C-alpha cells in the first residue's frame, strides 16, 4: 500500500491519447517498449498504468506516478524529445494523437493507494 500525507503526495502525470481503435494493442506494446522502459530507470519513477475507455473506442490513458515533481521534471528535455521522436516514427504519427494532459489542468498528487 502506498500511503503519504497530502502535502507530500506523489506527483502524477496523466496523459490521454486518441489511437486508431484497430491499433490499440500495438500502441500499448510500443508505448511499453519505448516509453515505459525509458522511464522505469529514471530517478523518482514509481509506476505506470495504462487504461482504455470502452465507451470511447481508441481512447488510451496513461497514469505515471513519480516520487517527487522535482525528480519527474529533472529528466533532460533532449532525452524526452528523442524518445518521443523514436516512438512517433515507429508507431506512425497518423495513428495517434495526444489529446489531453490532465496533470496540466489539475495539480494531481497521489496520497493513498489501496490494493487487495
């Protein structure tokens, strides 16, 4: 169980993508190959979840939890840009679109998680 005081919550990155519905499985696999494996070794990375929306075919959300905002934001922009370009070239920019960065609209911090 993750449990932190509200003022010390974990930073949350929340992205929503529109993906060609027939390519959802491929998107998830390639996202893991290019993004998750890149992020997992970065300081402060805790976890990543990938969600699909059955009521909106093609909508994929990723929720990435970081120990602190400072650790998340310490990743060099050049590395992020390179990873993004590599992923986009491999998957095809016509096959997906980043439509929302929920974390930019809301200051989200994870303060508790319950698991069975």
